[in-house]
C-alpha cells in the first residue's frame, strides 16, 4: 500500500455563475484523479460559483454550507474518493466570505476563509484562523491566493504540524498584468516554502475573459526546497500530481 499523500492540483477553465458546469468539471477531474490514485484534489479560488466580487453577484450566488442547496452539492460529490479542496463564495449569517471547503466522500470536513483580501474584495468579510486537516496521515492547511504574499499565513499553517499548503488561486488578470505576474507567482510560493519547510500545491484558472483578460496559471506543486516537481503548462487545462511523504 502506498504511504503518504498524492496531491492533484487542477488547472481549470474559468466558469462564472454556472454551478452545474463547475460540478461537471470537478467530476471530470475526479475521474482522472481516480485513475492516477490521487488522495487530495485541489480546485481554484471561488471555483464553485466563479470569481466575481460585486455585491449583486455575491448576493445571487453565495451559498451557506449549512443550507439544503449545499447538502445537495455534497451528496453529488459523495462518490468521489479523493478529498476535495473546493473554492466557493460563502454566505454566513449575512456576511460573505471567500472560502474553501474541504469535502471527503460528500462530508464537509471544514471551511477556511481567506484572511488577506485585495482592495477589490471589499464586499467580503475577512476570515480568521487557519484550520488544518489530515488525509492519509499528512496534515495540510489552506492559504487562498493573496494570502500567499504574507509570511504569517503560511507560518500559521506550519505551526500546526502541517506538511502542505493548499493554495486555491484565481488569476484571471488584465493581459499586461498576467504576463508580468506569470513567473512572480511561483517566486512568492518559493519564499513561503523555504520559510516554512512545507510543500505547496496551487490551483488556478486558465483561458480568456473577453478581449482584455487572460488566465495563464501557473498551477503547480513545489517541494520544501523550492523546486517545482509538477506543473500544468500555461494556458492549458490539466492536473499537476506529486507525492508528499
């Protein structure tokens, strides 16, 4: 029997306002993950509903993980063997959060809420705390996108005995910015893993939104030395897979 944790980080198309399409995408990647014996499957930031942050969009699409609608999603995902880290827009008692749900066999193991928000995310409330989770004896925590620029976010995960940071991201950017940042993302990731000694798996979107925005990625897995051990090529969908002992 294989020991440790096999991680699959998914680079997906951007899907906006179509939860059914997002779930089909999760199921498609889960089929590949099953074939490759993946234990932990990671999806981008706000992937379930799509990353738009104006109040009207959040009001329409945010979901309470305690709701009947979310229970329906959990039941649908219950046949999937790997644990899923799924970015979603959360509603909780009248507040909105940029969150990631950890789902195992259709059971909600917990939720992480983004703790560092960019200026454009002012309609979200700020999360607090860094819950960690365990799969196959390997503990992991979550930093969402901009969180990765702050050393204390990764350090808070490491302090709990984690071996891995799962980093859902959404970098559908203005074209000129996307090309400036395509390498800078992994430079920041390397800083965090060298500081903490953790592995890092990131998951991002790819493709185009209209004429002015593009998502390049990268989606990758980085070891504690800062070496990229698996990466999905820019502007392609796919899964980066690596084993964490």
